[in-house]
C-alpha cells in the first residue's frame, strides 16, 4: 500500500511540493514533480525535513505556570484571563502575535476572534518583519496587495533584475529555475543589485554592489532615464495610470544625472549606464525584490520606486514582466489574505473602510468589529513594555529572538500580566517567558492550506499522528472563542469548514471589486478539499489566474495604477565615530528562522555550524579582529559575540551577521538584540539592514571545542555555541579564566559520574593546552580540546569517529592529535550539505582528477547535484585550485 502523502514544504515562500513517506524510523522526503512551484526540486532544508520530525524537545502537553496541565484548565486560563482584562481595560489591552508559519485556517480563526469578537485589531504577525513594505507598496500602486507575476514569468523573461535578494540561499529552488532558464536561453540577462557579493552573483551578468540604502536613488534615476530615452509607454500610462508627472518630477529632482546617481550609490557610472541600457531596451523585464528592499525604514518607498519603472513602461500584466516580491515565509501570503496584519481586515479588505467593516461584520454576524488599526509589531511590544497591553497570545513564532531591540521585547514579556505561547517546541527563548504553554501540531501533523509567493494555494497534509496532547492552532483558538462566549461563531469541526468560510468571505460583496476572490472554492466537499490541487488566486471558472492586471484594470477607486513621487531618505541612524560600521542581517543557506526545526537536522548544521560576522579584511584590520577569532558586535541597543569570517565579498563599511542563532544554540548570538527598532512609517516594517555597529576583538583566556553524544548544559562558560551532528553535538567554547584543574573541569562539564568510562588525556600546563577523550569501550563518547588561541584541530575527522562503534588502533592513537591516521581522509568543512561533501574531498578530487567544472565535481562526488546552492562555492574552489581546509 502506498503511504506517500503530497504536501507542501514549511520553509520559505517558494511553496515547494513535497512527497512524504513515513517508515518505521523516519520519513523519506522527495520533491513532488507535479507541483508547479518546484517540479520536483528541493533545497537542502526541504530535503532534510525527515530529520526534523522526531519528538525530541517537543512540547507534548499544556503547561500553566510551569506545571503540566490539562486542556480544559489551560484553555480556561487563557479565556478567563482575556475576558477579565477586556472587561477591566477594554479590548485593546489584549493582543495576538502570530506567524507566517501558521496555516491559513489557523490565521483566519485568530483574525476572526480578535477583530470580530474581542473587537480589537491588536493582531499582528512576524510577516510584518519581512513583507509588510511590499504589501504597502502594492496597495499604494495597485489599490490592493496584488502580486502581479507567476514563477513561469522567470522562464519567459529576457532580463531578470534581482534587488536585495540572495535568491541562491534564500529561495534556492527559484534560483535553480533561473539557472535552468539561462541555460535554456543564453540571451537571458541577469542583474544582481546587492551591497554584498552573494552566492546569487554567480549567475549575474552584472553585479551592482550599491551603497546600503541607496536603492530608491538608483530606481529614481532609472525612471528618469526611461522617460528621457523614450521608453515611456504613452498608451498604457495615459489610459491606465495616474501620477506619472509628479513621479517623474521627483525622480528628476532627486536623482539628477547618471553620474550623480552613480556617485550617490557608490557605483561605477559605466555599470549604472549598462543597467539602465539593458532595462530600457528589454521589454520582458522581471524585477525580483525581497528583504534587502523591504527591511528598511523607507522600504515602502523603495518598493514603489521599483514598481514606478514597470508602470511607466507598461511592463506589467503580461508574460515575462513585472515587479515580483519573493515572500519570506511559507504562508506570509495566506496571512495577508485573512487580514493577519494589524492594519487589514480579512479577504483583502481595509479596516479603515467603513463599508468593508460592515461587510465583514455582517458576514461573521459578530457583535462588534475593530474600527481602527491595531498595533504593529514593534509598537505592540512597546505597548506591552509600557503596560498598555496586558495579555498577549504568541503563536508559532519566537519574537524574543526575531524582533529588533530583542532585549526590550524580552523585558516586556517578563512583566506582561498574561503571556500565552502556542508552539511545537518546549524550549525556545519565548516559551521560557510563557504563563501558559499550548502544544501545537507541527509540519506533517497539521492539515490546511498555505499560499506561496505567486498566489498559489497548496495543501499541507497530515501524514503523522498527533504527538502527545498536541492540537491544531485553529482548534485552540476556536476553543478559547467558545469559552469567551462565542460558541456558534467558532463551532468548526475541521480545517475544511474554516477554509470554506474563508473562501466564501472572499466573494462576499465582491463582484470583481477586490483582487482576492476564491469564492468558487467555498463549495468544495470534504473530499474535494482533501484532494485540492495547487491553484492560484483569483479563481475564475474553476481555474487560477497566472498573472494580474493583463486587462489594465487596477483596484484603486478610479481603476488606474498610481505612480508615486519618491524622495529618497537616508536611514534614521547612520554610522558614526562610535559605531562606524553598518550591520546587515539575513539568512544563511541551510538554516531557517530561529532554528527550532532546522537546528535538529545534522546535515543543515554542517555548512555554518556557528554564528559569525562577515567583515571585509580592511575593516577587520581597523577593528583588530582576525579570521577565526571571536569578536563582539555591538550597537546602542545590544551586542553579540560571534566568530570572525573575513571576506572581500563583504562591502567595506558594512558587516553581515546571520539572524538564526539564539539562546538555545549559543550564549551571545541573538543578533536582533543589536538591531535598531526604527520602522518604515508607512508599513511599520523594521529596518534590519542598516544598524550602526562597532566590531571589537573578544579575547577570552582560552578557546576550545567539545563533541559529545549527549546534549549538555553549558554552564560556567563565557562563550558557547551548539550544532547538531550525525550522532553527536558540537560545541564551540571559550572561557575568561584559565582552569586550575583541567581534568576536574572536563569531568564536571561532561557530567561524568560513570566509573566504567575510560579517559585519554593530554595536559601541557605551561602551554595551557588540554585534550581529553571520554571512551566507552572502544567507542568515542565525547572529546574536548582547549588552547590559549582559537587555532585548534579540525573537527571533521573527530566528528566522523562518532559514526563508528569500534575504533581501530590507528584511529585510537590519533585521537589526541585530532588528525586521521595514514590512509584516512579528513573531509574538512562541509560545502555540500545535501550530500555532506567536505572541502578537502573536493579540493583533492579537483587536483587528482583535473576537474574543471562544477558539473565534473558533481559527477565524481555528487556535490551540487541536488539543490545547487553550493555550486557558487564549488566554482570558487575550482578557481582557487585548493583552499585551506580548516
């Protein structure tokens, strides 16, 4: 019997189809060749999903005030707390903070309860942190949050402009579609606009490493250039747009000459001229943008500066052209559909529109409807800190890690009267602050829909049984709604019931006046919903619509798209003598958000096992930090301690620190504690790309690493980070005081109380070096290496010993050296996570077999043959010939 389930990946907004096949020990994962988002491709994260579905560290039962509870008690605690606070302080004294990780049905229930029954719009989402500037830009230009394009447009374009998007790492499957498109059509040109030289630049015909924050200047200059060279589509502009004259006047005034633009952006004039020339001469242009545009205190203006160029030239609504926002989360789009943002109503209706409020309240038959915008994410946690919001329910997100000025968020929750957290994991930085913990179903266990970046609705289907007492998020919300007295409104029997209601609301009072319309799906039977194939909205006559605005009709009051006058603004805080560098945060290739899921997968920790700061060698010299050492990165809001990576790909004056690490995986790596909480005044989206910081050397008394089969509690250490390995955990450690008795320290650190284990040790007291291996029989149980400096043996050969039940004599003799015996290879740092191929193996194969291309490396070692994210690094190794394999 075939027990394979078609479902959808729970990571980025690409929305890849996944085939999941449970077996006795795990789940086999494959790409769904029939899903139109990925056609069978998966990235390293998606391919590793089977490593993340175990129950280790899962939250399996409700807790109230730190003690196990039953569902009735926990739900009554939530409902009674919310009711009491609303009665005493009004509906705006309570809030929800939700997530693009929720399914649409969960999101819909939460929005309905808050806005239609509690009567407050204090429900916001972590999508505020990634896509709200895009939403605001769409609404200003199009009158609705309409994404015009489809993924197939990437294959049909003649020019793809990637702006503020490291697609190769953040949306790998779409990147691979572009790679294939370029192979199939060598005339396809690709331009990357990004301050950093990222892996995405490997595909670029032209890279514009512009000065951070200068995007609006560049696109204002493009708008003026397009008009100057006669690329204004007079017919389209005259019949279907408004505002082009003021937009052009602002662009001409703000941008000036091409040389002025180039100087303001820190770019060679000839490169700006080439970008402008290619855009002007190419009709089928796609402008892809992501967090590098959105996460700015002027993100909405940057979005509209890009959209302006497409509207002026009429390059929208037709195949192979348009502005295209790549969403960050699997259901950021679904959250937007149901009104998950504090300034929206369900079904793409506006909270400031009285007629829309009437429609939604009438459809819900609710006793009240929120009549003003709620608090957006940063303001919401500020209000909690100020005591104005006294209860908050946090679902499927980790704001103590992901919010800017994260230490203030933590302090706010510590003094909040009632903190409720729904999560799948029992230990996160946020669950630690909860009064009530509710165990949620995770991917593979829950059932519903998500919507990807191209407006495509797909089913996420359950293929695993509910673990412990975990429940669906929509069920928890509905049960609290019932306990607050709203029984009939939340009497749902399944996710199908909610989806049908959501679909019906999209058509209520619509008649083509709103973009989001899936009313035809409200008639689905249970069986139809179960078998629902991926479909784009709006749905018309049973079919999805590939792209929007082909008829030139927009959703503004006059039906015309709007060009906006954009006046570029500098960031609120710029580098200074005290904080001379600009901090950029973002994703690494193989991790996701705050690592609660991906941190469990050994293969995903191999490429970047430790938090780091990437810095240009010139800036590193100025800051007196060196490759592989530890450094402090601090701002006026907070600091982190991370490993130093020198890279000339990093622009001078700017540093990059990944967003993922937190107190569960490292001692001092919550980078959002460093990030400036300033927001875009229109969208409310925080600026996560330009916080002024200083980098300084951190010099502990000693450095070390520890490998252990057991997960250990790191206490008494000045610095530590943890990564999952294949059968072991890897810890990088450091201390500020040299230990007097290293053997006793090691036994305490490793919780050694077993007299049956054997220790192999080496101590050089004068050199302050200590090495020890804890053996059980002939098997390595753990090992620890310390030294005054950070130069220590490679971890990779030692790590490989944990896969062996019995060590050979030669391996045993090499333990304290940390080096393999003759005839064994140290594979080195992992480059290809999909197949765990190390840098030494690659370099050896290149030299020994005279390999000349990434394809040849793939044929020999398989590296780069799955998701392709490592191909740029493979090409660098080919160019370098060999590389130090530390």
